[in-house]
C-alpha cells in the first residue's frame, strides 16, 4: 500500500518527503500511521530500484529539501500495479481505496474497467463477518445489536459500492467503444 501511494502521489507531481508523508497519511493514516521510519526506508529502496530520484533544493530555512520525482521506470511500475493489482488490493477495503485513488492514471478505460470487474466479482461472492459453521450470517440471524450493526453497515456499504461499480463499468465501456 505504501509503495502504491508513494508512486501514485509522485506520478502527479514531484514532492519533498514531508509533503509526501502528509499526503499518504491523509489517504491511509486512519488505517496505518506513516512514520519517518517507515517511509524513508521505502523511499531509499525505490530510489535504489530506479523508480524515483531525489534532488536537493534549497530549503526555506537553512537545510536543503530533498525533492522526489518518478523516473520513467517508476511511472511504468505504477501503471503495472494499477493494471494488474495483487489480490489484496481487490479484497482489502483499505488497499482498494488506495488503488482507487490512483486508478485514473491508468490511461486505458478498458483496463480500468477490468480492475473494477475484479472487485465486482469479489463483492458478489457470499460473505459475512460472522458465520455459523460455513454459513454466513446476515443481520437477521444475529441477536447482538452491535454485530447486527456491523452487518447492517457493511451491507449498506456493499450495496452502494456495487451500484457505483456497475455504473462506472458501464461508463468506461462507453468510453472504450468510442
């Protein structure tokens, strides 16, 4: 998730590390706090892999700032991550939202629709947070008002996402047909 967010934000514009960390935290911070000890080793790893470059620029005070920007290889890596995301980016809601934040950078509407169809397929599989044996439980099956709340909220969220997915896939099909 950190790599995708880093590449996605740098695809949009060069940023210094602090601004990059702030943007990632705003996108994913409610799920996973982004510390300096997490981000800067990832930046060094991506720099070593040739995905981004770091250039020193004079800072507003005394210390220079390190501006980060993507290389062509970094841009291609981002597009590949968007085109063929690993399963957790389809099945895990937090990773899914990170993927969605940058899916617009994939230039082919057909490829965008393919990613959305994978999520649609996943959401259409029967599932629940709670089971009785192998049988998924619905809110009608649960006496606990708090677990019923989890199931009710999840169902409403899924219904909204399914409607959005169907609408957006249709819109992307129209764009691909042009």
